[in-house]
């Protein structure tokens, strides 16, 4: 280890995006690879949209110039989209119309845009916990990036388990951890709605718990899969200045390659994120791509009903395999485990299934004590079912 590098970094390993097999293997591979390990949308942007993007790149983007460092146009478009999401939701129906509607309105001042939500997660950690000021809390299994980024910043991570039967947060255990952690105290709680890898949305009881948390604690609600769940807490933001919602263009909007995520929050919190981010964190091309995607959202999001019906088919087909336990999903992926048996430890079995699927050309994710599989195209999903059936019978 080089002597000038922080000692605590020695214990960390770099994040491997595709532990089941690098997507870089694709070119040499003989068989088509079904990449069902990162919850992307299975379809690329429609050709006409790509052409328009390419035209913009050629005609309008001056590559010698820095990008718009204020993201003004993109923020305005995001605010408008976020406002629409307030309207579709049963959660907010009581607050719609008349006076309260105006209070709910999201504007560009409520938005900060990051180089993926990953950047926003890091900025939030810097804003709340850096320098021994705070710890973070997560309920496992959950998105691993919160803990990974916290560790790179020397921020302590405390955790509680979720309930084994439905993956709800064990609220009593969570409360104990928050009470117990004093040096430094918990300054940020991270939840995913719906959770990854377990695909369950927050319940009324969990939301109630989040509402009781001290105003000294930032509540991060990661809605990366909002477009699939159509379930958001954005309508409650105005009641909680310590809440922030994260979303991304990497999933339903098909722009994982462009790295664009955004936060919706109280203007002071959004302003704190603006201070922390790098001045030119978003390339011009990424900003334009995100603006296009929003302008064409009806077209792009039109594939979601198919994803949802494919999800139901996938769950039904895999449920017929006796050895598996599969949970309901509010996202574009499913979560399953092999039922416990005496013959073999389940984690060993999971690892085996993941490896055997990889050998057949299907990449999935072994995480949190189970298997997470992205809903792909109908053909990919059929192969998933066939291959898992062949492995298990
Ligand atoms: C995919 C995902 C994201 C998206 O991260 P980006 O950096 O925007 O690509 C964020 N949170 C969760 C829980 C995710 O699964």
C-alpha cells in the first residue's frame, strides 16, 4: 500500500459492476448473452430518437465548450415530470386540487441533477456525515451502493435486518440501532421504494416510521424503480424538509449509459447538493439525452405494461418450480431463493445456479442471500425459465 493513501481504503475492494460476468465478455462470446443482472430496460432507445440525438451532437453541441453547469433546462423538465407523478398517485389524492396543490408543486429549485444517482448518494453523504459528523443506517438486504460509498468516505454504516418472510424493515430493530448509535449518531437513513434486491415497496407502517424520525436525520427515499411501481412519496415531501427523493434515468428511461440521476427535495437541501457536486458533472450529451427522454416519455414508458405482464408470467412460471420461493415484485426485477433443504446450504446453491445460468448465457445477480433477476424481453424471460427449470430438475 502506498504510504500516502488512507489506511481504511486498504480494506475496500473496487466495486465490480458484473460479478456474474463482465458485459465486456460479450464481443468474444459465442452465444447471445441475456444481461439480466443490472435491472436495465431490455430495449435501446427507438432509432428515430437516437438519430435526433446524433443530429444534435453533430449540429448543436460544441465539444470544445463546457456543458451547461446549471442544468437549467433539464431541471425545469424534471420538475414538470415530477409534478405529473404527484397526480397519478393514490397516496396524494387527498392533497390534490385547490390550495394544497400549489403548496405541493415541485419547481427547478427542488431539483438537483447528478452523474447518476450514485453521485447524489455521495453528495448526500458528504453533506450529512463526512468528517465524523454522522453514521448512516440501512436495512439489509438493500442497494449496496449506500454502504460502499459511505465506506470510501470513512462514514460508519449501521444496519438492521429485514423480516425474512416479506422483507419489511424490522422497525423495532431499526429503532434500537438508531438509539444505540451515538458516536457519531445516525444522520441519514436510506430506503429504496421499492427495495432492491427484494422488490417490495414501503408499507404504510414503514412510511409511518419514516415520518416519526427526528428532523436531525435525513431520510433518503430512493425511487429508482418509480416508473414500474407508480408509487411515490413525492406528495409528502412538502411535509418533511428532512426527506429527499432520488430517481434515475438509468432504468425505465433506458439511459443507463448516459449517467443521469436526480433528487427532489426542499430547496435548501437541493442547494446543498448543488454546492457539493462538481461544477460540470453532466456532459452536454447526457443532458440532452435526458431532456429528449422526458420529451418522449410517453413513447419510452409505453413498454412498461409489457414489462409488468412479463414479470407476472416469469413469477408464475418459476413459482411452479417447487424448490424455489419467489416474492411479489413492484419493480422490473424479481427476487427468489432456493427453499432450505438438508442436502445443501442455500447460499451455495444460489452461487451454483448463478454460475450455471452464466454458462448458459444468462447473467443474474446473486445478492442479499438470494437471486435477483431482471425482467427482460419475452424471449429472454422464456430462456430464464427454461434454463432455471433445467438446472433445478
Ligand atoms: C439502478 C439503481 C440506481 C440508479 O443509479 P444510477 O447511478 O442513477 O445509474 C439507484 N438506486 C437503486 C436502488 C438502483 O437500483
